[in-house]
């Protein structure tokens, strides 16, 4: 069994490594990265004028992909988007 203390320590390590979010290959600003126990949440800046989403990636400090979502999603006019990623260390 993995202890609560170790899960929280691993979550803190993950939080410290998250460095950027890419939307369709272009960096979007991270507004905040929070940690609560063993849960890390990343929130991005609201993006305007996005017409289509193909991919969203979270990268570490060495530009390695932590997580990636591929999609083929059209975005309605006059919409702003922000992205929230939640990681729970279990």
C-alpha cells in the first residue's frame, strides 16, 4: 500500500515539474497550479479566437509530455476556452 505521505510527496514533485501547456502546439499561459493533498490541478488562461482544437499537452521542465489529449473539435464563434487538468496520485 502506498502511504498518504508518499502520495502527497509525489503530487508535490509533479506540481514542481509542470512547466507549460500547449494548445494545438502553441503555448498557452498557466494561470495557476494548485495542490491539495495528493491532487494537483492546472488551470490555463482563457483563450480567444480558437476555431478548432486538435491537441492539448501538459509538459514538464524538460519539455517531456506529462499528458496529452488529441481531439477534432470545432469551437463556436465568440467562445473563450480555458483548460483544467486534475491529477490525483493514487
